[in-house]
C-alpha cells in the first residue's frame, strides 16, 4: 500500500491473513495442456497409427519430426491421435514419411462415378 499510515498497517496486521489456510475443492473438468498419449499398435489401421509406428521405428520424438516438417509438436501428436488429418503440402510430406500414397477426396469421388 502506497502512502498508508502506520495505523493502517497495524490494522492490516490484525487480519492475520498469513496464518489462515484457504482450502477449496478442485472442480473436475477437462484438463488443458494435457499431452495426448497414443498406444503403439503392431498392425496400424489409421493414418495416425501409421505415423506413430513409423516415427517410433525411425527413433524420432514428436518434436524432432515436427521440426523436420516445420509444424509444432502438438500437431504431430494430434495427427497420431487421429484428432486431425494433415492438409495441403503436409499431406504429401506425411505420405512420403509413412510410405504410401494418400489420395484426396476429389480423386476418390471422380473414380467412383
């Protein structure tokens, strides 16, 4: 407190805030900043599982692969967890890394009809 008198300081000391303990229950809810942990499967079926399997086989960590691709680590984690799919030029980089061709939706629709 700027400009407080000695009497005001004395009144604040009587509150005894430093001697009190405040306890509150933690509300159960979504935890932000929780890392996405994916299990490593022997026979990958999804694109995310293929990325994860290939990355582990190559001995890379998520941040190392992310720096090679020019994306953030959380994006690689989200792809591995199948929360998102790579788009644009990243799709080609992921396809080359995984080792198979990823067709886009327009190509699939045109060959179906």
